[in-house]
C-alpha cells in the first residue's frame, strides 16, 4: 500500500461533534493533536466539552512501520480510554477502535482509509454446522388404506318388541325420580344440621393476609418500562431579540503578547456580581474596537431521569433537568479569577484590572432569574430502558417553587405509568426508600446500528440506557415550613425534602422516582452531597408533582 494515500479518519459517535467525520492525510499530518485548545487538529467546544483537557491526547504514526498508529495521553485530567480501557502511555490503535476522552466525555471511532491488511479483523471461527439425519417417509412407509366395506342391511323391529322397550323406559324414569327426591331430602337435612352447629359453635379459620410489601427487585421489575432516561442541552438567549448570549473574556497581555484570558463580570442593580453578557449584535456597540476579546457561549448539557405519570406520555422529572437555566450555573474552570468591568471616561465598559473576581464573589448565579435572558433547549430527548430510540420531548409545566417539572412525548401507543402516593403526612425516618434512575457513574451500554437507509448508509453507535436500583432509607424529613402545638412557625433554609441514606446514586439520577416498600412513588430524587466516607441524598415529596399535574388536567 502506498503510504502517501493513507488517510486517518476520526468518526465522532458521542459528544458535541456527534455525527461528524474528520479526515487527515497521514503524509501531511503524521501526528493528530486532540483537545479543547484551538490550535489542535481535532478541537472540541471549550464550553460544552469541559471534561476534555486543552491538550488531551495525540495519535501518532510509527516511524518504522507506516501501518501502525499509537495514541498517547498528554497527562489529561480525566484520562483517555481505548475500548473502555484506560491508557497512560502509548497504546496501539487498530481500525474500528473506540476512543473516549474521559469516562463521561465524548468518543470517536479511529479508522484508516483504505484500511491496511494488518488492520482487517481475522475471520472468526465458529462451530461447523452438522446436518441432522432426517428420515423421509415414502409411500411404502405409510399405512395402506383398507377397502370400503358394504354396511350390513338393518333388521326391522317388531311391534311387540317396541311396546316392551317403552314399558322398560317408563319404569327407569320412575326409579330415577324417586332417587332424586331422596337425594334432595338428604342434602336439606345435612344443611340444616350444619347451620345449627354453626349457630352454637364458633369455628376459628386462619386466612393468610395478601402480600402488601415488595422487594426492591420486584419493584424494579414492575417499573422498569416506566422509568426513562432524559438527555438535554440548552443555551441562553436574549428575551428581546432571541440572540445567543455570550460571556465576555478579556485578553491578558504581557510584553505585547496574549498570555491568557479573564472572564468579565459586572455589578447589577441589586449589588450582586454577575457575568458580563452580550449578544454578537451588541458586541461592537458596547466595546468598540477593543482588540482580542473572546466570547464564550452560555450553554450547558447533561442527562437525568424521569418517570411516566400518565399513559398519554406525561413524564415527571426535576426542574434542573427539563429547564437547567433555572438552576445555578456551572462555570468553567477558566472562568476564575475574573475581572470587574466599569464604564471608562468615554462611557464604554472596560476592565478594572485591580479588581479581581473570585468564584465565591459570584456565588450561585441562576441565568433564568434575570428576565432579560431566557433558556432554550437545543434538544430534550427521552429514551426508555434497554432501548436506543430517542424521542423528542417538550416542556409542559415548570414549578415556580420546587425542583419539579412536567414534560411530554407523543407516541401512538398507550404508555405504562407508575402509581403515585402522597405519603407526606405519614412517612417516617427509617422507612424504606428505593430510587430508580440512570446515574452518570454507571458504565454505558453501546450498540452498533447499521443503517438500512439508502440515502444515509453510515452506521451509528448509540448508548442504550439501563436503569440502576439504589436501596436505602429515609433519614430525615426536612420540612419547608410547619406549625404545630409546640411551635408557631418555622422556615427551612434548604426547602421541603426527604433526606435519604443512599450511597449508590449520583449525577444522572436527578428526576428519578423514589418508591416505598409497596411499589408506590412517594418522592422524586433531586440532589446529593458526596464527601469522603459519607453521602446524603434528597428527594422532593411526590405531593408537589401531583399539585403540578393539577385539577385532573393530566390524569384521566
């Protein structure tokens, strides 16, 4: 094979570049650099793919054998995986290998065009098929048909014989009637005796109570098809113009060279420190010709869980899953330290380099709290357990007070739904809590689907969600507010939640159902705090889902 004709292919199968194919000529690019830095050959979005290092890994052709290629991890923070196996030094790549950038990062398929002979997989040997001996029946094996015989002629019945038969039949009828009367009298007398006995003697009968509780395995089996996997991505837009919103980054210059960037922040009318956001249309108006400014799109994405509450496709989940812009924003690591901007003498905003901004100064910034901005889902997809088909969903309702939202998918079939039960007034610490969902720390299941579409023949590798069952107990009820005979009133600074002692949940479980031991959904998993040696989870009481459904508008 002529080395000059070999091309290296990167087929993106997961992440922000999913579906794209990047092609490099080996003759001109024997080393392919991969990362978030703009100077890489394969460069990822610095906002959407924040788990990738700036210089993550490199694919290099062997100097001695042009058909061999190796991948090197460049001491990335989240590691590089080849076919789910971590690589620390160089690892040889073969056509068809799957490379993942971090455990939860994007992945791509490595390939060569044309594939060298050394990269073609060997023929897989299977057991030879042994033909079973089958006996064929012939006409000689079948039983011979007998010749049809002529039926004998029927003999006639005389008059005397007929009269004798009638008299015998009448005698048998009278005998049967007498026996029937005697049997009825015996049954009546026996029933009367038993009735008399029961009125004088109390008989003790032990009846086994029907089963009212279920094991976690039984609950999981019953509700597997009702708990769904949710994937989403969103971006922040201007309420007035619907344009995308970007955070401003000022260049840090030293010796007339840009050595880095600092995020810009401003002080709003309430005195809070918030990111300085602009649209591309307003950029030049606000900053003039300030050289070297970079714009970073305010966007995010992730996955969560949900559960079907109505057979018409209504699904309950968390507000921070369905509309993530209404929860605190997760800034990139490079967003801090930042710089505060203030109007200069010309009335234009300029950085005050002596006023640095830390992450603690910004605190919990919620993009959707500013009415000048609104979030838009770029996609919101629902997938059922053990299925690879994504179904688009739309937001129906969002709670203004709790981490609850309602979304809906449209399918022609009726969907199985969970049983809801409001246990708010009777749930106690120590009660069993069973959470189902799709935690991000669980290993992914991938399937290859070959296209049968003549207009798009590219095969697609997709993940198949498999639900995880987590067992624990209710550790505490954190009431948002309460009044009783001993106190007039109190308010919780945290909110209205059930505190759980469950260790195997995590990011991705958000929006999943919490079952009691009777298989009823009594809460919605919402958040967790993990520290070395301990973890605490929280669930929103199901009463707030039922309130959001409201006035039987969703439930038939």
